[in-house]
């Protein structure tokens, strides 16, 4: 009894430490980013008027948004189909979805020239023909659904069967947000690197992969990376079903990436030639071999898949691989100028500016602060 009490106190103190560190980092990174934006405006970003309009902040926003919808999908499907076995991770997944979404939206607001104007201008623009309009509307209802579902799970005696209708609505909205995000890119026929009918489906699998990886990593973080403090029900879930699902999701995502690379390398449409540069870059090799294949090996090998260190490492590597994939997809699709001439090079050059890197830190620190606050106050790992 005494050892359990001490462990709980240690975990609580470490969660407090995580939140304080995240808040300090948020104040530092956010303060510098806001200062740079107030001084230089949009010139603080390394985008240009040759065709590269969406830079690293959009990468960050989409990464956190799709991770959020992936977490919501996993939690919702656990409520609908999984039963009581998934009970230990559902509330944490839903709170992580809210925390990640806050981090991504905060970066988007700082990327926009007039963020407060966007709050009313976008919903009341009634631009029904624009996928971006429907994306914003879907995200709004998605947030509302997440909050309602999380609020209903605050009762100690919540039952999965009582929440299935709410879970179905949340799942439908998460799928809608993810699919519309894919349509935003996949429908742009003037950019062959992006344009494809399978992008909405690829985004859904990518979101699920991110959701599974985040659940595993942040569950261990909630217990201060101390495997002895992790409840037996969580260990059982991680050692069996969740690692199997994560390995399957890695494999499917890897197939999508390699299939798109093959089509791009052998395609002759204007814009696809960027694959010849991306496919030979160190970043791409790191994504494939370190971020995807290595975790897949760790999770398929029976001797390592049940090891906490292997599960944590696999989840962390996948999280980084997905950020690289999002960067390559959004930035790579813009590296070929739309209207080439003597004034435009064959490929545009882009690297995130210091301000753009600061925005990544803002998203990470804000999401971690919100998540740590939830772990401390809401007892997200509580099963009852």
C-alpha cells in the first residue's frame, strides 16, 4: 500500500513538472514568435510568391489536426466496437485529441494575418464550393462533439454502451474532418504531386497511425515512463491488441508512401519530378528506414514487441516519421512553380525560418501543457 501511494505521488509530481516545463517553454517560444510576427509580419515565414504559399506552419497545423482526429477515431471505435478492454485508454485518447487540436489551431491562428477576423469571416463567407470552408465547419462541430463526449465520461460510473451514439457522431465528424483535409489537397489537379483520389483514404490511415502512436507514448509518459506503475489492464492491451494495430497501421501507411513514390518516379506529369529529389533525400530515408521500418520490426518481433522500451521507441519514431511525411507532402507539392519561366528555377528552395521552428515548439509545448493539466486534474487513466 505504501509503495503504491509513493508511486502515485511521484507520478503526480512529475506530471506537475511536465506542465511547468511546458508552460515555461510555451512562454519563451510563444513570446519570441509573437515578437517576430509583430515586427516582420508574414515576412517572418520563408514562403514566397513564386508558388510556395503554404509553409511549415500549415504542416504543423495539419499534423496536429490529423493526429487529433486519429486519436478521436481510436477512442470512438473503442467505445463502439472494443468494449471494456479498451476502457483504460479511451478518456486519455479523447483528452489528447483536444490537447493536440489546441496546439495545431494555435499555430494556424498565428500563421493567419488576421486570426480574429477569421473566426467570423470564414463561417459567414458561405463559400460552399470550397473544401476549406467545409473543413472549418467540420472542425467546429468536431470540437463540440469531443467536448460533449469527454464531459459525459467525467462520471466515475460511465458505461461504454451509454456513450455509443456520441461516439458514432464523434467518429463520423473525425472521419469527415480527415477526409475533407485530404480533398483540400487531392482535388487540386493543377498540382499533380497532390492530386489523387486516394488522398482522403491515405489521410484516414495516417491519422489512425498517429493516434495509436500518441496513445502508447503519452500513456507511458503519464506514468513517468515507469513500466512498474502502468496498470496491468493497460499492459495487457499494449502487449496484444494495440501493438498489433500499430504494426498494421505502419504497414498500410508504408504501402501508401511507397506506392505514391513509385507512381511519382515513373510519372511524366509536370510537378511529379520533385519525387526525384525527395526520394533521394536523407529526410526521406530517415522517414522510411528509421521512422517506419524500424518500428515495424520492433513490433513484429515477439521478443521486443512486449518490451516497454520498444513500444515507447516505436511510438516516438512513428510520431516523427509522420511529421516528416506531412512536411514532404505539403512542401514537396509546391516546389515546382505553377507557371515556370525564365524568372523561376526548376524547383523552388524552402527551409523553415526560425519563427516557423518556434511555432512547432509552441504547438508541442501548448499540447503538452494541456495534456499534463488533464492528467493531473481529470485522472485520465481512471478505469472506473
